[in-house]
């Protein structure tokens, strides 16, 4: 019996019995994998080290900025609470 490709389209299967969706997924995975390999292969070890250093530097800056901001906010809240407790706008302990 001869193979009829029109039936594959109608039934959603390929000549090997796999569904068209499965073939699409494997095709996409193949292209993504080759693209990632091309990106990795396009840069030398020194270039990867430079990129990693830049990313880590930016990440460190962001984390430090975030926690410093939280620390300042907590200090402002503490200063306001201290001022309210002592009944004035001054926050020092000397009278």
C-alpha cells in the first residue's frame, strides 16, 4: 500500500507515526539548542569572564542599594517614633 501524505495532514500524523506537534517541538528544541551553542561558542573564555564580572558587579550594586535603602527607611521610622515618644521634633537624647 502506498503512503498518502494528505492523510498525514488530515490525521495530524507524520509518515513515521509521530504527531505533527511532537515534530514541531523537537524542531524548535533543535534550533534553540543550536542557537545556544552558537552563542557560547562565539565568545572566548576571557570574554565570558568579562561578561560574568559585569553581571556580578551590577547584581552586587543592586543588592547593596536595595538593603541600604531598607536600612535608611527603618532608621527614618525609628527616628519618627523616637520624636513622637519624646514629644518633639528633636531626636537626640541630650536635654
